[in-house]
C-alpha cells in the first residue's frame, strides 16, 4: 500500500502561483513503518556504533580522536554544499598559516563553532535542549560573516524557498510556505521529545533529518543544520557518547542517491527506502571511523616508540609529540607558546622529531619555517 507523506497546497510567490509540499507530522502512518524493512539494518548499525565506542580506548586521549573526527564532519558536510576547503587548509588556518580559499575555510570553521554550541548546550544542565531555538542559534553561528550572511541568519524564513531550478515554478522541489514553517518544526520537536514511540533511535534520527530537510526552514544552510541535527541526536539518545563518526562522508559519497531518496519520501511515500540508506550509512561511517582510529593509534604508538628509543629525545620533545595529533601543522613559535618554554628549547624539541622523520619542514627556508605531521594528516585525509 502506498502511503501519503504530505499534502500539496498552492502558494502565491511573486509572479506565479506554485504547488508546495506540506509534510504530515512524524512518525509515518497509513501504514506505519514496516519493522522488517529496518530491523536487520538497524541492528548492524547499532553494533557498528558499539564497536566504535569500544575502540576509542585504544588511544591515550579521546580528545585526539575528537579533534580530527569533528573536523572531518565539518569539512565533509560543507563539501556537500560545494565548499572546496581541505583538511590541510583547516589545519593551516589553525596554525596561523596563509590559506588561499579563506571564505571556504571560514564556512567550515563556522560549522565547527555551531557544532560546539549545540554540544555545549546539550551537555549543560541549564543549556537548551534539542529545539527550534537551539537550531536557530546554531544557524546564526553557521552563517556568521560567510556566504549566506544576508539570508536571515538565526531566523526562520519569511519567504518561499525552493530546491533546484531558477524559480519556484521550475524547481525540483518546493518546501512548505513560510507561514507553516514554525508549526511544522514544532511538530518535529514534539516527535523528537516523545518518549512513547516504539521506533529505534537510529530510525527516529533518519526520520527527523528527512523531515527537517523537507521543511527547509531557513533561506540557506538547511543541509548543514539538518546533518548537525543527526550528530546532536546520536549523542542525545545515547548512541555515541562522543562524536567520533562523520556520517556526512557517506552521504557525500552517495550524494545523488541521498537526495533521490529524500525526494522519493515526498513523491512516493516511501520512508523505508530512505531509512535503509541512512542505516547503511551509519554502519559504514562507524566502521570507517573504527578503522581510522586503529590506524591512528598504530601510527602514534610506532612514532612514540621511536621517540622513546632516541638518544637525543628530551622532556620537551616528548611533550611536543603529545601535542601533534591536535596540532599537526605548526611553527617553532607556536611550539614555544604551547610548551611555555624558550625559543632554543622549542627549536631543539622540533629538531629531534624532524631528525626522526616524524615531522617534516615544509618551506625549505632558514627562517619562519613551518612543520607538518604529514603521515598523520595523510591518514586523516583518506
């Protein structure tokens, strides 16, 4: 039986009346989601998340893993929207180096700030819960001073938007009219906080993300905020204690299919087809993150062993080495500041790591030299 997932209404936009789609509240009904369509995939995804949580104990500091995982998610979710920045660009900006595509790097940095804002609120007993208000706050940060800064940052849209095409009349999809957005988001918020439902948390996340994208409540940044919602709900529902997984990588790799299945919810009422892709994506992303953590742990353990066996190693070089996973590009001045030491001591510490081949000097100059923990960056960039 084919289900209807919303209704069409006529919205008057400047120049032409258009058909817009207004989604029904969640969860899907008439018929309800078929458990046999998601049970096995959900089990596989939950197992992959559990393994990922377990493997994080392989490294001495979970902060190392979070540093790279959150940046990969920020980068990949921004790349889905056309941002051209790379992981190295991001590390270079943090190191204070010049980057060519400053605007793109700023967009990724804004996503990191928005992500932290949401996480801080969820972890603070007095913070905002997952809500329209919190998503609006995140949206304000996301568009601050970058492309889209003129598109009502932090505010629900007051005009009709559309996806694809040059105007609503020839668009691939036209979301609900602006005057329905607040109520539709209110329904979504209610679904997120309704504890009476029987659907597994990962399935509910898949539904919530798709519904958010259908409502398309902002004039810009909907995709990134919708994917930030995925990360927030993974933590909110206790599926992953720390954001070690970057599901945007899977969605970017299958971008055309991602958009197609969201569209099929609206046109054919097929929620199951989208939920299946999402659950496969979570299982794959969790397994990829697990492999990445094992590779990072192996690299760092091997490099640490070489350092400990080196006759010229000093306390300063040990301390510098422990900073590398969260400072993979650096100058001697930055090392001096981080270690709170003298310039000669910082220089000597860097030289020990350079002589061992752990870090590489990148400029070939005698002065203002910059360094890279290159094998680590290459591992993360795969």
